[in-house]
C-alpha cells in the first residue's frame, strides 16, 4: 500500500501556444514497456538517464512512487517563453496519458488514457495504490498557471484504474466539495482511502472512501479550534500531520490554529503542541520527521528541526532537536532545485522522501545522522554560486526506496527570452548512509 502527494490551483482560458523546443531527445513514441537500457543501477550517487519514456515533455504532472514503481500522470504541455512570462493569460494544454517506471529493470509501461475521466490531472491531484488498483482524486478547478480570473471551485473528481493487463478507468462517486480548490493528499488502508486537502477550513476535516460501500463519509474533526488554511503532510503510511492557522470571529476573538496528528488505523486525532513551524514535516525516517525552520530575527540562518512523535516508530514522547546551517550549506544550489517552478503562481510541493533521506533546504537530509547531502545537479547543468540561473525549472520529480526520479522540466534564457523543454528522465540512486559530516 502507498499514498501520495499534491500541489495548487486556480482557473482557465484557451489560447493556443507556439510549439516548444525539445531537448535532448524525442520521447513521442516508445513501446510499452520500453527496452531496458544497458546501464546498471550501481548505487553511484549521480543522475543516470533512464530508458526513453513513452511520455512527451510536460510540467505540473502528478508523480509518485508506490510498490516498487514510479508513476507519472497528466500535467500540461506546450510551455513557451510567452507562457512563462504569463503574457495575456496564455497557458499550455492538459495531457491525458501516463506511464509507470520500474527502476529495477529500467522499463517504462504506458497507462490507459484518462481523456474521458478527468478534465486534467496535475501535481495538485493525489493518488494511492491498494490491491493493484490506482485511486486518483483531482480538483475540478484549473491550476494557478491557467488563471482566467474566474471564481475557482472546490469540487473534486475521483476514479480508479485497474493496473492489471487490460484494466481500465472507472469513475467513483465525487468526494465532498470544499470551498476552494486545494492540493489533494490520499492515505490508503485495506478498507478504503482517506482524502485530505490544503486550502480552506472545509478541507481540514477530510473524508474517507470505503471500498465496501463505495461511498465517502466525513472523518472526525481535527482538534484545532480554527481550521483555516490547512496544510497536510504524510508522516508515514498511517499518520498524517495537519497544520492550521488561527482565525478570528465577528467579535475579534481568536480561534487558535495549531498542529495535530491523525492516526488512520484508529481514526483519531491528537493535538501536538511541540513547535510552531511554518513548514510541513517530511515523512519519518528512523523515527524522525524533519521541518525547515528559522531562528529568531530576519537574518537568522536556516535550521532543520527533527522530531519524534509519541506513538510513532516506538517514540513515547514528543521531542525535537535543531541544527543550524552555515551560510555555505544554506546557499549551495543542487539538483532538487529543478523541481521548483516559475509559473507565475507557486506550486507548493511536499518534501520528497527516499526512505533513507528526506528533502530539506533543497537538499537531502538524513535525520538519523543529521547529515545534509548536496544532491548533484542534473547532467549538463552547472549552477553559479547561490544562483539557480541556467538550471531547469518545473522538473517532474518523485522519490522512493533509495532513489529519486526526475523527468522533463524546461530552461528559460532571460537574455534571449527563449525557452527549452527537456524530455529526458533521470534516476538518482541515493547513497545510504548519506555522504558528509553531521550538522551542528
């Protein structure tokens, strides 16, 4: 069983876009599955090209790892310099295909099209695999980079794909709508999937889809008095973190927000009063989840706070430790920077987790050893010191089981106002333990 991630959104117009430039190779037509490449997975800590993907170049796609395979679904294609500059509300076009990638054999397999199932699937969508079936929930409101200025919607659509040979998509009952469009997140169990979303107070509570009844029911209300601006993140397969902000009633009385953990097995929440981090936590590695934090003062250096939570991975109490980054450690640019976007409305991606390390401060961090690893830049990319200039943006990335998959992305040249789309995929084998010395 596995559960996966999300990102943000808003609304639409429909102006066609010029064809993008592709680099370095065409990925328009490949068999399913593709022929394995000859390069073995040796554990060398660098990016290795995968066999050619059957998918064309895209951005804002849903990507995740589950049960030994990577999955890439949907997204948008047709990124141009004009779209990047957000001229006249231009935007790309949604694509309705997907594929899975097996890192053990270096093979890609096409997935059935979802043209008649979803209006789009993006990084704001969420997925989980249970018993050979892929469950997907996607917002009906368009993403932020497709902004027409029209009111957004919190309606969502759900469907399931039978991953067995010859299987297809089946529509499911629609999940309860929220007030606004938000990032989606799914947790899986043997009897159903739990759905949470970022965005507004109606999203914080969550809903559960029971396989036996094929229906959605509300989950228990979180303990925070205010559920404004909820942000959810997975801690492990059965625990979810929910952060909310304080709000005020008509008489200006504060309704406190805060943090809480949901236990899917027990269907219960508990409040956590340990820290007030503005970031969401990473998944747990060695009993520890990590938060990107900052010290007091505007010029305070970045910090990483690692926490144990009672009842998870053998911990009996909530407790945290914090390490500070030096200026060089904080400013050095690495390969994970390529998943950042420049779409005129940020795509808030949750931290990657490889099982032995988690994404923190744009790098990979092992909370067990307190080592922060500078992830190599993607092949052919050299970052100037403290600058992402010349590097790709909006790469589709996912992580799991000691590796990171990175596909596509584009590079924008500010001087010439040209944009290059990339269609190669790469796999990074993450060393365990991470190389380097512990932070102080």
